[in-house]
C-alpha cells in the first residue's frame, strides 16, 4: 500500500490532523499525568475512529489504541516484580515507559509525514 501524502488528504477535514496531533501529545505526556491523559486520549481515539473516513487517520487511531492496551497489559504482567524487589519493578516499568514513548514518537513522526504508523509487510 502506498502511504504517501495523498492518503493523508483523502476525506479529511482541516481539524483532523490537529486532533491527531493533540491525541499523540496526550499519549506522549500520559506518564506525567499518572495515565489520565492516556485514558482521555483513548476515549477520544475510540470516538473519533468510529466516524473517521480517512484510512491514514483510522490506522493512527488503531496504533494509539493498540499502544495503550499493550502498555497496560505489560504493566499488569510486570507488577509482581514490585513485590519481589523495588529495583526490578522500577527497571521493568522504565522499559515499558521507554517502549510507550518510542511508539508515541514514532507514530507522531509518521503522522507528520502522512505515512501509516507501521509499514505493512509484503510477501
């Protein structure tokens, strides 16, 4: 699939890209709000995705939603490390935080380039 600029313009309003920028910003700053910004952004992602016609923005909504849920899964699975020792828990959560930050920045940069959040694999 060609993920160049025309994909970003198809069926979108002038506010769509701004809203996507704000959502990426909320997801990126989520760790500094104790996750509140991520929950707000997630709700908006679900609401906006339902009415979105632009395949580029639908893909970015799906990317942000998947990033949120995978992060939550990893945080829950790694939470027992806090019971064993503090340091392994801190290390594990730090790695999850870096992964989350990487995904947010990667998606945000690809949005700015009007590209899909992840390249599709071709056989």
